[in-house]
């Protein structure tokens, strides 16, 4: 597993394929950009502040995307009677290319009172605080509109 730099400048961004971006508020102060390499999906988030910006980045192995998609669609979004996860199971974990990936339900996924998911790469250190893992939260609405189509574009079955 190779560490990569925070994609917060044109030089770093140029090393990866740009897949798209989304603004999370009307003011444009919260933005998510998606990049990929031949091995990783990179989710770069920026919150622009009055004094300074806060930047996050989560790197996920491309080999994890099919599992993430299946876990969302056939695990969390199905009732147990339809083959979904038990109602008391709120997270799942798997390993891909020696990286531990966790997905869990979140009742405040980046926005108060919006359900969604928290996705964690426990094997990669946060670019903010190295004792934390990389993670991001995403609402169910954004999963449907942005993340699942992006996974499919990258070949997730």
C-alpha cells in the first residue's frame, strides 16, 4: 500500500484521473471531488472557511467497490426477510489488498438527521490527524445519485 499526498493542488490532482465533483451547499463552501488511479478511488472533500479551509481525503481500493455496492444494495437497503442484513447489524468489514474497509449506517451522515453511511479505510492514516483512519460520511441520497453510479463507471458489478 503506497501512501499518496492530499490532492489539494493542481500538481497532485494532475497525477490522477478526475471523475467529477459535487457541491454540498448553495454557497459552494463544501465540495467533494472524485479521482481515481489504476488501484484507488480517491474522495477529496473541502470545507471552505472564512479563515482557513478544512480538507479530508479517503482512499479506497478499487477492488472494494463491488463489495461496498453489494453491501449497500443487498445488505443495508434490504429487509432481513428479503435477504438483507439482520436489523441489529449496523456495520460490515472486509479486507482488500491488505486494506481494512468498514461500512456502517449513520443516522447523521454529514447532515443532521440525514441517514446514510460512514465508510472507513482503517489501513490508511487521515491527512488531518495521523492517529485517525481515513473516513467519510455520505447521505443515502448522495449514495444513489453519485456514489453508486461512480462505482459502476469504475467497473463495480
